[in-house]
C-alpha cells in the first residue's frame, strides 16, 4: 500500500475484524488467511499513517465483525517511484481533476 501513497494521501480502509475464534485459527493454519484482529490495523499501518476508526460493528455468524478506518499518510517524501500518470480525484465543483488532492 505504501508505494501507492504520497504525503497527505487519504483513504478509507474497510476490514473484517474480530478476535480469532477456534475455527478462525484452524482456517488461518490451513489456508493462511483470516480476519484482522482488533489493534492489528494500528500496529501494521500506524508508523506510516494517522488512523481514525470511523465505525466498528460486532456481528453474529461467520463474519463476526467489521470496521472502517480513515487513514492519512504522514508527511514526508513519498515511498516508491511516482508514475507519470496521475489519478483523477473528485473536486467540490463535481468535475474531476488530476491536480486535486
């Protein structure tokens, strides 16, 4: 994710997040994937981003929780090589501009 960002980039990260249950640990051991655990987003991305939790919900069933975070890249130089192509971002007047950020 870092090579895709520059200083002051902002985005919303949506994750499935809950403490692992016994069968989640089994799925993790067998297949190598599972939900994020509470605190993992902050631990993984905190050194590079300021993180604000927007919402967190606990659910019943197989998907036991979800969360959304607003993440802002901390200032400094960008990581990775900048592309000569720039993405378009919405601006307040409703048009798109590659210069808006």
